[in-house]
């Protein structure tokens, strides 16, 4: 485990938080999640335009998006099955990086191929905003952009590499953030290439 770098108030980056063995173990657990809760292509509210990432979830709740809007729900949008449980390894990361926060209820899993992006947005579909967002990255490096709580303000960019953790909490909880690009081919963790990002969230009021 490494020291945190405070990128902006409440935005903390933990380079190399997971060692290689930890990344491999988590990768294998996430593969098992994909087997139970297949990746789906989320769509933009109203327009139905597909996202460039594919998604799945684990935990009691999962984040989904389609023509009807963004929301959390207890079941997979295509199979109708409950989401698989959150691996203990993820709960341990939450306990370490979000001490004192109530347990996470959702872990959104984003799979990026070499051309995928994530537009600047806030994570604000949660009722409980006192708990941080805890993020882990696996596979190819991404260029992450983060700003403040209002759209259009100044932003900073930094790279998230395989094994890095990040938290958005306190004054950084509603920071705008997104992924500008993926540096394809830099990591050997995922045989098929690409990047997996996991974000754990507390959704309901504790
Ligand atoms: C997200 O904001 O949902 C994903 C961020 C990331 O991929 O690092
Ligand atoms: Fe986000």
C-alpha cells in the first residue's frame, strides 16, 4: 500500500495500491462477476445513445442507465438476476480507504477498450453523499480528468495505472470527472487488453 497524493481537496490518488498478486486475484474475481452478471452496454437517458464502455455491477445494488434514466437497481437489466455479491477483497479496500463510512451497496464495473471514453460527469445518483466514492483500476492506464463541483471550472489530469486506487470524498465528493483516453497495450494484466475500473458507492442514507 502506498501513500496518498491529494490531487485536489478530497480527491486522493493512491498509486500502486494493489500489488500484482492483489490485482490478479481481483481480476479473477471480477471475471467471475462477469460470468454471473454479463457485461451490458448502457445507453444515454432519452436519446438511447450507447456508452463506449460496457458495464456490470456487484453488491446489493447496481448502477444502470437507459432511455428511462440513470438509477440504482437490485437486478441486472438484461437477465433480471440479482447482482453477485461484492468480493471480500473489495470490502477490505473500502474499509481501509473509507474508514467510518457505512458499508458500500454498489460496485459499478466499467470495461474500457482502447477507444472508450467517459465524458465529464458527477456521481450524484446516491442519497448518501457523506461517504466517498472508492475507485480501483486494473489493466491499461487511463488519463483521468478531475475538476471541481461545477461544470466548466478548471480541471487537472493524471494517469490511473493498474492497481491504483482513488477516492472522491468530502469536498471532492461531487467533483466532475471523466476518462479522456486509454493507453492501450501498456499492461499485461488483462490478456484481452483494455481497462477495468471499479467504483464502490454507498447509495442509501445510513
Ligand atoms: C466513472 O466515473 O464511472 C469511471 C471512472 C474511471 O473509469 O476511472
Ligand atoms: Fe463517475
